[in-house]
């Protein structure tokens, strides 16, 4: 396996030193990033931005401080704040959304739904067993499954009961509780009803299994994949998951039966992306892959400068991927720093269109994630949210 040592595959694009970004919402361009931005906004530890089809750009904050909003709505064109909802002190999860609400939970012991059209709480329910020392308990976002929203309460240590808690989307009433045999190994994914099974979630577990839980609390199936799996992606009737066996696995989402396995050269940290009949996945082997979603045939592979820690994410016919930075790894590894941190833009056929190295001091701090939301691409840093300028994606 390749080591995680620094590679010289990319041309360095040093970042310029600038003043420290604050916590208030401040918009404008940020010349300290190694690519052009449309705007930046000061947000402390922003969670991954989302943009529902009928709503504004939504962003949460993982910050434990009361004054930092649990959920903010931003104008996607300018970054200006439309509204913000605050909550009690405590680290917060990333957001999950449906066609009306944004959902999150926090170490303050609350599960919350926010109506993102009105900009106010729809409901706020107390939780037990989330207020211990382990911040990893709020690492993954809630998952919407039919009329239920599932909260993945699972930490990296042994001081939290690992479980999936299902609450009604309508009013937060408890629907089910499924205790897990070990910590989650990655983010669960929604699994629609089909094949005689109810809607539910597919969850990767550190005991080397992938399990499907229905919203009636039953375990529909389990698949032993032999080693710790990654975050799951479900598309149609197939669940895709990377494994520490150095493979990408395609499982029948209704039965758990193995459909195909694609060979990698190391484990997977990030959720695969399924789009237009292809599965795109980045590995810790310094490669970005494309597989045929139906057959598992590898279509192409492109070498990168480090392990893929976020993405790929897609806008139009562009793939945007981040390698490096810090990654909270499940198990005993804790937070692992990978270098260098770089952002890549590829066409969907694998053609490299852009590469940007994050080096030195950055105005908004360490780069944590990149995501496509609506027609934009957003970068989350320690203290800042940035929208990339369209020219980053327009390169040929």
C-alpha cells in the first residue's frame, strides 16, 4: 500500500496570509484561497451545506457555543444570512433535510427540526445518553426514511450506547430504537421500501458488517464484509460501500446479497457518489475511480496527491474532490492529519481540469469539506464557508 507521506504530484499553489476570520457573518471574496471564490461568510466550524429544491442554502455549525446558530439560511448568490436559529450549548451534528425541515441533534441532549421556509423550530425533543465527553457522537447527520427521521447516535469511544433512534418527521414522536453491536463505521443512508421490505436505513458497522434497519425497528438483513466499511450510498435498489478489504462493494439494498466487488488498493473514507449509471469513489490509495454501477467494471482511475477524505461531489459534468486535511477516523485512530490538502476538478470522463493546493496559513483555517449544493460548490473551513467562483468549474 502507498504510504500517507507527502507527494509532489501537484504543483504548489501557496495560499496568501491574511487576517483571521471571525464568527459573525461577513461576505466578500477571499484571496487567501488558492482558487477564485464568489463569496465567503464567517461561520464557525460549518457543517456541510445543503440546498433543498424549494429552499435556501442551509448550513449548520458544529460549534458547541450557544451564540453560534444551529441552522442558518444563506442567500446562495451572495452568502448573506436570511435567518438563523440558535440552541443550547453543545456540539451539533451535520444537517439532514426533507421537503420541509432541516434536522439535527446535539450533545445538549436535543433533537431538533427547523422549518426552513419559516426559519423557526418545528419541534425540539429531548435525548438521553448523548452528553458524554465523546464529540464523535454527533459526527453523522440524521437520515430521512419515509415518514421517519433516523438519528445516528454513535461515538468513537465506549461511553455512548450506539443506536439508531427513529422519530416522526411530523412531530418528533418516537418511532423506534435499534441498538447497534458496535460503533458506526460511517454515515448511514436512507433505503426506500422495496423487495417486500419497509423503508429504513443501511448502516455500516465497525464489527465488519453492513446492516439494514427498517422503520418498524426490525433488522432486515446483515452482510459480513470482513472489515470496517465506509459511509454508504444507496441508489435505486443497490447499496454501495467501500471496505477496508480494499474493495468497493455493491449490495442488493433489499436483501444484502453481494452483486459485485470492485478492486481498490486501500480502504475508503468518503461516501461513494452514484450518478448517471456510474459510481465514483476515492480511496486512501491516492486514486479516484469510476465504476459502472450495474456491472462493477472499472471505467477509469486517476492518481491524486493523497487519500480522498471528502467527495467526489458533482455539479453538471464536473467532479470536485478533496484529498488530505484532518479526518476523524472511527476505531482507535482518532483524528488523523493527511498532507497535502488539495482540491481537484475532473470531468466525468476522468479528464483533469483543475488542481489547487492548500498550503500555509489560510484565512478561514483548515479545509474540512467540499460539497455541491444546487448549482454551486461550497468549501467549509474551520471558521469560514466559501462558494467557489464558477470559473473553477468552467475550465476545459
